[in-house]
């Protein structure tokens, strides 16, 4: 019983941390500046590269599964609010994943690997790395890296995820 209570407290702490970081991300600002600058005559001009610190969180809902492959989608909040879609390939101790974040003005895609941490049977937390692989629209030249963390709920197959990192554009 004590062991189950400790696991439950750990999950609640993870969810609380994700909620706090979401609020911090919202307070830090929303969206990226336009990476294409124009002069007074409408001509494009060179701009310096910029870095954006990102803290986003998402509540994902199960869409489909095929064996170990899960597709989840949901709303992302924080520095870059939008709609996230994640494809998880879940194995015994790790999960690889790819994701796309749909934003106003384009999308950002990436992939990564995370280590699964055994939970109480219903919840499994994970943590690992994320790498941006490309973008569309105003994010076409984006790159970046960061951490990808979350909790899988085996009871309803939903996930809560968090991404913390740096984007370069």
C-alpha cells in the first residue's frame, strides 16, 4: 500500500511540474517572430538567426494503435500553442516517437527516443530527447533540440507530454 501511494505521489508530482511549466511557458510569450524581414519597399533582407527557449505541454488523446504503434493527438499549450500529433513506437523499456506541431503559419516536426520508467501498472512515465527535423511555412528553416517527457495512462491510453528545449530559426 505504501509503495502504491509513493507511485501515485510521483505521478501527481510529474503532472504538477508539467502544469507549472505550462504556465511559465505561457507567461514567457507566444509564437515566433517572422523569420523573413522585409524593408520599406517589400523586398526581403537578411536577418540574424534567433533562438527561442520553448516549454510546451500537451494532453494527448488516443486515436489508433497497430501493435506497438500508438497515434495520439491533442492541444499543445505554452510557448508555441497549437495542435500536436505524436506517433509512439512503444517497446519494453523505450519508446521512439515522431511528432508534428501544427501552428498558425506552418508546422514543426521532430523525432526522438525516450526511456520508459515502470509505474504502478496503469501509469508509465518516460523521458528522453527530441530533435527538430523540419518545418513548413514560417518555420521552414527551423532546427532545435530538447527534452521530451511525459506519462502514459494505460487505463485510457492517453498521454500527457512536455517538451523543453531551444529552437533556432
